[in-house]
C-alpha cells in the first residue's frame, strides 16, 4: 500500500506499548477511595481530601507524617486539588491510621469514598467553627470605642481561631520545617505582645477565612474532574444470566447489558441491539453517536435511548476512562519548568526574609534606635511576607485548571511542560491518512497485471493478508474482496510483516506476496511500474507483487475530515504555519490539499518514518517550536521528535499514544488549535499570577517602610493574593467568550446525522445533505458560506523524494488563488471542499498552455522567462482563473 502500515491493534507489541503509556498502579488493589474491594497481599491506593494543604510547604509535612508509617509505600500530594494519594498495604496501614496521623497535625483529612468526586471539597462546605468564632469576636471588638473592655474580644478572636493553625505549626516545628502557619502565629503573637490586639485577631481571622475561601475555590475548580472514575457504576448485569456482579469482577469476554440511560461500565464491542451513545465524557464532543454491532463503546459513556449488549474487551481497571484518570493524575503531579524555577527560588526566599526580619528587629535595638515599636512592627510585616505561598501556587494551580480544561475538551496533556510548550508552537506538521483525512478508503480501481493470476485468486491473497493489518487501507481491500464474494482466510497466512513506510509482506499457499507502494517494489525485486488512469485524480496507488512479479495494482481514495480546513485556518490566524508530512503519493497529497482549499503551506510526500523525523528536526531549526499530529505507527518517531506530539487517541495506534506528549480523544482536528490556544492562555495566566504575587509582596513591604507597618495589610497581601491567584487560574476552565457553542452544535448535528444515515444504509446521504444545507448560511463550521467574495493567495512547497531516496527532494512551488466562494472545507457530498481551489502543475514545456480544469474553471500557467519573472497577470485569479507557477527542477 502507498501509505505506511501500522501493526494490528491486538498485536502483543502494541499492547505492551499501550501498557507502558498508561501503566496500571503497581500491585494496586484498585481502590480509588476507601471502600473498594481489597485483594489479599496487594497494595491499595487510597485518595484523601486534606483541607490543611494550602501550598507546597505542606507537601514535605505530609510526606514526613506518612512515610514513616509501616506499610506505606508511596505518598503523592496534589496541592491544587488538596488531594493526598497513598499507596499502602491495608493490612499494615489502615485508612483510619493514615487519617489519624494527618489529623493529629490539624490537616483535616478524610478518606474519599469510591466513586466520589472530591468528598467534602465537592460540596458547598460551611466555614469551621474556629473561623466563625474568630470572626464574630473580632466584629464585636470593633465596639471597643463605645465600651473599652470589648477590646479584649480581639485577643479572644485570635485565640479562638488559632487551634488548627497551632496544630499545623507544631507538627511543622517538630519536624524542623518552617511554613506559613508558624509565620502567621509568630506575627499574631508579636502583635499581641505589642498590645495591638485588633491586629492579632485580624491576622488569625483573615488567614483562616482566606484558607476556607481558597478551599472552596479549589473545590469549584476541580469539581467533577477529581475522579474520572466517578461515573462508572459499581455493579453490572450479565446479559446471559441476568446476574448482578461487581464491575471489577467482570472478566474479558463477558457480555453485559446496558439499558437506556445507563452508563457503559467497561470497554467493549456491541454484539446486540442499537442505540445512540453520548461520548462527551471522553471526547468532549456532546453529540449522540449511533452504535450497532460491531461498534466499539467505552466505559464512562452514556447509553441514551436503546438497549445494547456489550462484550467486554478490557478489565475495569484497564478501561479507557481508568487510563485517562491515571494520565490526568500523573500530569497533575508533574512540575513544569516554570514551577521548578519558582520552587527553587522559594526554597531560598523564606530563610533570607526571616533572617532579614530578625535583623530589622535586632540591629536597631543593638544600635539604641528610638521608636523600637515601629521597628518591631516592620519586622513582623517582613515575617508575614516571608511565606511565598501565592508565588508558589501561581504555576501549579493554573496548570491544574488548564489540564482539567483540556481533559474536558478531549485532549489529554501529559504534564505542565507540554502545556507551556503548546503556547510556544510556531509550526504544525500533520500526517495525512487518518489525521487530515478520515482514514475511510474506497477502492476506485483494482486490476490484474498480466495473465499470471486470476482476479479471484489475487483478491483471495490480498484480502487474507490484509486481514492481519489494522491500516485503514487494509479494511477497504478486505471489504472490496468480500463484495466480490471472496472470503479471506487469514489463518492460511503463515508469515506476516509490516514494513513501515512501504506496505506489508505475507506468505500464503507457498507464495511470497508483497502489498504496498512503489517503495515495496524495489524490496520485492520488481521494477515494473504500470501507468494508471486514476493517478491524475489524486488516488493512492498500491501494487501486489507475487514471487517477484507484479501481478496486480489498485487505487484508493480518501476524503478530508470535516473541520480539517477550519483547524488549519485557525492555526494560520494564530501565526502558525501548517505542513503536511505523508508517506502517500504526490497525487494523493495534492488531492487532500485541494480539498483543504489550499490551506497547507508545505506538502512533503512519499516519506519514510525516518524522513518525517528529519523534516521535523528541520522545521524546529528553521521555524521554532514544532507540533506534530499523527495516528499511525509510522508517526511514532516523528511525534517523539517534535516539541509537542499529539496522537489521535481512541482509534490511533498504541505506538503513537506511547511516544506522544498529548492524546486527542476524538477525531476532531479542531481540538488541535484549541489546545494551542489553551497553552497560550495558560502561559499568560501564569505570568499574570507571578506578577501579581511579587507585586503584592513588594507593595506591602514598601507601604510598611514608607508609611506605617500595617500587619493586617501584609496578611491580606499574602493570603489574599493566594485567593486571587486561584480565582484567576479558574478562568482557564471557561471557554473564552463562549466560543464554539453554536458552531459546536452545528458540527455535532451534522456529524450525528451523517452517522445515522450511514447506519440506516443511506446510499446517497440525501437526508443528511438536506439537513445541513439549511445551516450553511448561518456560520456553521461544517460548510461555511462567506458573506463576501474571498481572495486568498499563498505559496505551497511540495517536497517529493526522487528515486526513492530521502536525501534528494524536488520542490514545486505552487501559488494558488482561491476564487469567489472559496471558504474551504471538506463536507460536500462529492468529497470536495466548499469552493476548493484546483491546483495544476504542468511541465515547463507546457508552461504557456491554457486549458480548462474538470469543473470548467480556466487555468492559466504563467511561464518562467529567462529573468525568472512571470509573463501573465494574476488579476484573472479573482475571476475564476487560477495561476500556477510551474518552475520545477529547482529553477
């Protein structure tokens, strides 16, 4: 086949790669909370909500509290969601033992129940009695001018709110750790010692109240996303017996029943029934997807309106949604380069400021300075400013919210570093088959070459061997053979190999058969390349070689995905250049470029996997940060080589998912520019958070030095900025300006109607076209109709390796102008873009020829004169003509 192959989805090597991508917790008892089933002798993973974790200073405290407990193997703290994940042996370290160890330090820990999405964090929790009592007493103390003895209520306010702070401060002090709790207690004690009872009470109340508000903000940010497994039902019904069993007891191959309105409990394939399924929990696309045998379904999706029986293909702990949860968890635990830099600075910041505060208090005293009370107050202000909580939180909270937003739209990003790099992207490279195009091939022509084999025998060989391949072309060839009443027999194939970038090899009935593109002919010692009438139509050309002789040839065609042109246009509007890297033929690449409305700026054709890697390296050197999007095994190396590699997840190869930096959970390429835009928003949010944190600290210190040290203002600058950072980071959870609502509904409706028509056996899709056509004038993504004529002119560089060598390339620079109505898109029933331009490239000797293309548009190819100039005017481009600069051969 003319495009590179990828191994079968069920191959052992693919399964191993997938397991390395998202390994299940080692020896885990698979308990997401405290109430799951235990397996004797195995480790258990327990999730705890810990309200006392407000910044990274508490991370070390939690680790020091839990790590010495016998039976605890690993402790992970996710600060933004205030979650502690403990891997432990439940026989040696029970849940109650772990919770008591944390609560003795005043960290307010509780075990999250299985299926919960945040425990106490998820609800609208009232403030603790300490906060209420402190606030009420402080408010009453404001009446002291009327009744002087009420001033003592301010001191009582400090004492009422201090117990939880005191517990955490004591736990930190006993472990020689300096954190915000110790600093706040010192500041409150200092204010009380100076007789400023109102300020002492204000310090404690503002600190505890801000912590409570920050907890609510974090809960809102992570609500519904802390546990992706929360949607999975705990029990299922076996279809064959009607028995109700625990979802974790369901084995691979069992058939479970899923009624209307129920959640699909495990990954599997439909074996009975028909329905529509909402897959928005995985893909972020909220439209119903029709399902009937043998369609795939995934755990966590919702069966909407029918009954289906599902044969399981994975255990509950290895389902797609479980792997998603582990991937999001790992991404949240990873630290970005910005966060690592800030944490390094913060490690030295606190001791330096504490020493400075001590100097401010002691040096004037030793020098006999006057007004020592002012110097003491200034030292207390510096002490309060010594905790960099807001600065430390500025990056992880923004990263946490951005990763959650990405997961909601169906993009799983593997860490903060990847998120930040997404915001730096300058060029995007796309694979063609299965990425830009649908990967749903149809056979245009199938010929027997010579008279050495009959058509039926040839189709039998091809279909039997292709049955072992998972490439989209293989499915088309098998279906074509079956339509000719030829049944494949893959069990008769004694040897099978995938040859990346070339095709496949198989032995059947003692014959050595190669199927692939032109490259595989050299490997099979066959050098006869026949002329095919369909090459000019942009088809992918494949060849069949048996025992060194060319015995067959075929052509296949594929159409672009709906929204692919829009995605590339969005990237261009963001200043990002788009490039196509494909192992397919030049004609197939040009056909895709035509359907995209000429959106790609560079086309690189007939590439081996090594060629893609080299070109990605060249793009990184020439343009900067490079994004690569692909789905097949041939793209794995290029995905790893790019600054950010995005794999098409649910239906892509395991190799691509393993090596990529992010996974696209749906086939909607418009998620790519959305991910880039999210990366840019995250970078801006982090920069604003850091600036606000530093500015607030500096303002508090400057105010204290220049005017009067005010302790409550310093507390607000500290804990208030923490709250501001959290709230500002939460803006990443929103879709900016409500973008995509109407357009998403239009695209979703169009796609759903297309699927329904396909399942109903509609041959011409007339009903679908009728439904969509009414929305074409309403600004829908699927097929836009511009309000005014659009003229677009740009250059396309096509690189094709000559003589099957990756070292030599030929460039054909094509300048295209899109005529009126050229909005671009891939949704027309004929498989062409709405107003897509036609691109022609004639040989130099035909440069001055003028002719009409297949649609009657006049094509004029200007000559390259001796001076390299063009003879014809471009004015005709806006009137239906399209100019093509046909200087080939590098001239």
